[in-house]
């Protein structure tokens, strides 16, 4: 295993002093060290934005930045990599530090298996040179990657296999203030208060896992829930597509990191006149499931944002009393409606992952949608 401190100092010696990206669980110990020690570190809402930021940094300083991401985020980078950083366009050097979820011969969740299988082929298609990080020669790999990026004026990738970094204490996250509501408690409340006919779309990460766990604990069917185990940031648009072609009340359970990633969804939803759309943001101002790194969601007035985008009703709560006061009003309004519930960081100890396959989840959910 590699010490995050040693890896960071190897990058520093090679000339890297700017770090930008979207958190990843395989890189969380390294990112935590960067948070504590780098004066030039930015967490971005999505991976494409990180590529653009790194490009601006190079134009201003003539130095390559390091962009970190999970391999599932490569899709968000393809346009700016091909039409901005590529040698055929502006020739912007940078280092891509990519966590390799779903690496072949390593057990992982269904949403990571295909992405893991095609990661290296995808980099080859993008014509991005890559090095698979080796704990015995990572220092030489870093130096070679930086040299190649600077000489060829192009992005170069360092691909990080699972369990590459030594576990270290993580920074305490920037938590949502003045709330004692946990995500699990909020979800438990919602399941007992949403209309019986409601159909639920839950975002990736702890939200879908905790929703599944609640159904299991209460011996409830999962058929009314569509669990977005991947596709971060897209739960709201999937829910919008459902709501505009279904008579059921559609509840989208969103996370702050996910909503920030594709915040333009607010405009699509707000202007949709989808009367059966109910958007619930569970906001703890953190990327909770990949290391609890902070987001900027705590500094945003989501209610003003929702109103400006066209939502018919919007409200924010941070206490149980507030939630009890507004929820009946919220669910009885004609949508699209928006509710922010400020929650604390953290999840259940030993939280399990869904054993229901995505294919079976889809089949059961579609069958439930067809019921009168």
C-alpha cells in the first residue's frame, strides 16, 4: 500500500501544486491529505468542470494541475478532454488521477462492473496515455507521467487500483448546522408520510442503500422504489421523465452532491408543469458515501433557486417540528414542488448494499407503474 503523504510528496517533487476534482472512495485517504496540506485544492461539482478548471490553471501558470475522479466520472470529462485539452485543440497538459472501481478480478457493485471493464480501453480510445499505479514504483510513474504531459502537451492518466492507499484518519466533514435529523430518520419519516400511491426515485449512494434497508427492516416490497445505484446527478431527470408520463405522484430523493453535479435539472423540472413531481433534497453538505468531503450546498439558498427556476412550491426544514409543519402542505400542492431537508452526516453502522439486482428492480418497478 502507498502512504498518501508519500504519494503527495512525489507529486509535489514532480511539479504538481494544484488539485481539483470530484471525490472518490478509492482516493479518499489521498484526498483527505490533500485537503489538509494543499493551498490550491478545489472540489468541483462534476468532473468536466474539473477538466475546465485545470485548463484555466495551466493557461494562467503554465503548470499542469492534477484532476482526481472515479472512473465512473470519465463520461463527464469526455467533451472537455476531446474539445478543450486535446492536442488537436488547445494542447493542455494535466494529470488525471482515476480511481479504478470495478477493476477486473476485483469484486464490486453492479454499477461499477462495466465501467471497470472498459476503463483502460476508454482511455486508449481517448488517446490518453496511462499508468496503472504500482505501489513499488509509483514515484517513477508520477515523474514519467508529468514529463509526458508537459512534453506532449496533453492529459496523462494515473489509474489507481482498489486498496492502493493506506487507510488514514479522514478530516471531519463540514456538516449541516443546527440539525439532528439523520438521513435514515428522514427516509423513515418520508416512507410513512408520502401518499400510498407514490413512486420513489432515489439517488445513488447512501440514500438508495438506506431506503432499501428500511424496506427490508419493515418487510415492505421494494417495487415502488427505483434505486439509482449509479448515474450520479441524473435521478431528478429520470424522475421527471416518469412524472410527465405517469399519473402516480413521483418523489425524487436527491442528494446535494448529486444535485450540484447537474444543477441544470432544476430548470427542466421547474419549467415542466409536472403537477405530480415532488423533489426532496437531503442536504448534508458532503459527499458522504465516498469520504464525507464537503460540497458547497450549505451556502446555497435552494429555495430561492427553486422558485427562480419555476417550482410552484419550495421550502427548507432543519428540525422535526418544521418537517411536521410543512410536509402535509408540500405533498398536497400541485407540483413541481421542492423540499430541502437539512440532515447530519453519517450512516448506519454495517449498512448493507441492496441484494436486489438492478434488472429485477427495474422489472418490479415497471410492473408497479402499470397497476391502476
